[in-house]
C-alpha cells in the first residue's frame, strides 16, 4: 500500500469482454498497480470521484462500450500503451511536485 494514500489518484478500471485477447489483461493491470502503488488507487470504473478510467482492451479493436463513462478514458491495448500510461501518471506527479516547490 502506498505511503501517502490520500494523494493518490483514483483511477477506474474497465475491461473489455475478452473475446480475443492478445495478452493477459488482468496480469498487465496487476503490474500497473504494483508500479504505481504510491500514485494511483485503482478501483471499479463506476466508482464515484474518479480522476479517469483506463479501458484495458485485449486487442487493437478496442470494442468495449465506454459511452456511459463520464470521466476521461485512456485506452490500453497492450504493454506499449501501459508504459505510456505509467509515464503519463509519473509526469502528473512530477508537475505537482514542481508546483509545490515553487518552480
């Protein structure tokens, strides 16, 4: 569990139906949770107060229905997008630290 839990971003996770996954979506999400544990609290995509939702899609078709989601959605269809998502979150926290330091 992250040390500073109250400052973590609340991010919802929405999985596709898994009709033709090219990778283990649950394993990839577990790795995201592990790598971002100090920055992100992952929860259900329909939880209140979310910063955003990640749509973990099993293939590039990315056909899961996201029309009901009212916060920003970032689609992940594999490891490359997962790494970009990690960089995105780390950048948010770096900017936050710079603001707090007065830079």
